[in-house]
C-alpha cells in the first residue's frame, strides 16, 4: 500500500487504520499564555494527570515556562509510547 493513497473499501467507505495512524507521530503538544505562573502550573498538573491516564508506558513530559509581556507561556510536549495513546489523550481534552 502506498503512503500517498488511502485504501478504501467501497461498500462501507472505510479506510485501513494504518492509513491514518502509522505510529510516526506519538507527540501531543500544548501551548498557552496564562495570567500568572500559578495558573500555568495548575494546568500542567491537570494535563499530566490526563496523560498518565492515557499511557501504557511512562509518557515523557517536557514543559517550559516563558515570561511574556501579557503573562507566562506554558509549552508542553507529551511523548507517548504509541500514536493511539497520543490520540486518546488529545480527544480527552476536547
């Protein structure tokens, strides 16, 4: 199967899951500016808890706080063991 074309089943308009999820993107990222660092830290704790609920193996979480003119920017990268976990985590935030 070519990576450039979807392998569809004409009867039900379905695609092979490997067409959508090829396990190459296991990272979920988050970025937002908060009024203060305390609010950013609360969000980091809440998102870490959600990531831990989605992981099968320990998720690598990298966060940075950056002072900006209008507050504190929180940037987080969540590196999961597989793309399905990253997707579950992202859907859980909606």
